[in-house]
C-alpha cells in the first residue's frame, strides 16, 4: 500500500511511504524538511513494523512546535493502517 500524507505544522511538506501486507515499511520519502535527519530516519524505518513505529514516534515535538516530522509520520500511519 502506498500512502501520500500532506503534513501540517512542520517543515516537511509531505511524506510518501509504502507498507506491505505485513504492515512492514518498505519505502519512505520526505518532501522538504531537514534532509540529513529525514534521510537518516527513512533508513531506520525501512523494515520496521509501521504500527510499532507509530507508537514510538507519537507525541514527538520539534523545538517550540506542538508536532514534528516523526509525530506527523505517526499520524499518517494511524490514519491509513489498521
């Protein structure tokens, strides 16, 4: 399943990721944001269970923002994967 998620409240404008039939993340792309950090995060996410990732990342903030790229990814996963 391919998911495209438009973010809110962060530098990254959108997130595109794929999840297989076992809910394993197979591909991640972040559009905008901090390239080095997001490229590193994408490498760490591939091969991980999406629902476990969502639980770990939920509630992460960035500076004085109420959300972050990891938190937005958590929301995208929870909205699209059951």
